[in-house]
């Protein structure tokens, strides 16, 4: 019989693991508390796929061209300084060999989900607990079927925790681990201009950001910065980072519900900071939301017996290096290769190789993304003065380029 893996979490990390482990010869079941396939996500927004993730995802698809038809190129990484008082901007850095692709979260998730065999994901199944057998050869998972309140048990050879940055599975092994608040939150939104391609707002933003459709724009102001790029199907993705004390989390999520008063205040503040064309896009975006930005210090261990962490469960990170989704895809691919190489009978060797391969990479990337965020937000670092784009030197802002991310072009030998 094939070995069996139970994956907790049906987001991009979870469905990526399903693909990689099926290719490795495993039976896979994914538990996801959402009650049906995600057609669009209220908190889903844009993401950037690096060349290696693109290659891996294409290897999981029957038609590799589907990835290109559902994404847009991001061939340019550009950092611009914005002076809100003088209403001027200028280029700080520009990289014309970026070679990422822009995707909407829901589009990418749907692409990966639809490429899986049927009935792999158990929708509406809330993970409750797990128990490792005394001989460490199996793990029993309890879950609740939300439609019926029935509790079920599934026994597998491996439990894969793809349950996000607030992972309850990780907490069972590291009960004292707390997420680190970055010092800022991010307003996010997706502006849909389908049917309004020639509106004053769209004409204005294309004039102000002439390379939309191929450029990842970073606008840097004093103690703030924003991200802006185009998505497929006539959409614009924007993010605006705002320094503020840590808000109180009332739910088990890092996405905060916002009131109309909060949105109106955000609109007024945007007028003080950003160019009018960008402000108009922000103000015309339906349902903007607020992400609280957290990470953790790198973990020293990401597997215990036959339980392994992947994605944000293994390495909660700030988003400044576009790493979260890319790390999740690469985690899945490396885990699959390790399991295929070592075989189910050598599970401990496989998980140890996965940990040894991934930890040195993700640890440096998490810390680098943290540093990039603090620089762009004008926050204190022990080895440099606070960054201000209005009076910085060229050597000060080279650090904010994406290509300086550790292991930016690295391909693990396992995947060669």
C-alpha cells in the first residue's frame, strides 16, 4: 500500500504539498475548514511568483501554459522616492531583469486545486487534534465535519502542517513561540477596472505609472512605503504600509475587520502622502482590508517524529521579499523530493533532509525580509540610521532591491 499523508490546510501551501507528495508516490488527503472551493477570497490579493516557483508549478499542471495565461509578467523591479510636500518623485533603483509573474491569490489557488485528482481536499473539515503512535510510525488526526458536527479520525504515516502563520500544530511543539509584531500594518486592496479601461482614474494611473503590466512599483515616502502592480483581468493590486502600535487581535487571524470610519480616515491620510492618481485608485477600491504584519525569529526545527511544518507554519515572514508563497511552493517541492528519494520506510531521514535543505535558506530570507521592511518604513536598525528617501545616498537604498534577497537565484540540488 502507498504511504498516506494528511495535510492540514488547503491554502496554496497545502495544495502545493498535495501535488508534490502525489508525485512522490503518496496517498494524500487535505483537511480544509472552508466549506467549498475558494472562488475568490475576501482577503486574497496579489502575489509575485519567482522563476523557480513558476517552473515547479508548471510541472504540476497538465497544461503548463495555463500559468502564463493566468498571470502577468513582472520584468521590472523599481523603487521610487515620493516627496509628498513637493509632489515630486524620482527613481532610486531599477532592475530590468526581474522575471517574476504577478498572480491573484484566488487565481493561483484555483489553478493548483483544479489540477489535483478529485476528492483530495475534504472541504468543511476543521482540524481538532493529532496523536502520534507510541512506536512513532503513524499519526491519528481528529477533525470535525462542519456541516454535521460529526467528529472523524484519519490515520496517516505523515502529518503535514500547512495551517499558516498562526499554526496550532506548531504551537503543540513550540507552545512558547509568539509572533513578532513588525511595528506596522498594511492596507491592501484590488481595484477592478474591468469595463472602465478608459475612465479618468485608469488613464491617470497609467500615465503616472507608465509601466504597469510589467513593473513591480515600490513608492517610498518618509516612514512609509507602498507597492503597486497590475494583475490579470483588468485589476490593480496595491499595498500601503503604515507604522502604528499593535492592534488587538480579536480572532485567530492576522487580517483585521475594518469599519467604514477606518476606511474614510485611511483615504484622508492617503491624500497627504501619495500622488493624486494613486489616491484615486485607493479611494475607488471596494472592500480594502488591513493586514497586521508579523514574523518570527527563524525556527531551529521544523519536524518532530512524523509531523512536519511547511509554508507560513514553518517560517512566518513579512511580505517584503515576496517570499511567503514562493517559500511555500519550494517547501512542498523539496519535501516531495526528499520523500521520493528516501522512501516511506526512511521517513525520518527524508524529513531530516528536508529540514537541512530548507532551514538555512528560509532563516536568512525571513531575516532579510524583516530588514527590508524596517528600512522602507524608516524604522531603527542597530547598524544604520533610519532611512529617508528624500536625503539618502545610493549605497543606502541598494539594499531595498529584490535581487539582494539571500538565495535569490538558488535552486536546491534536489530539484536539479
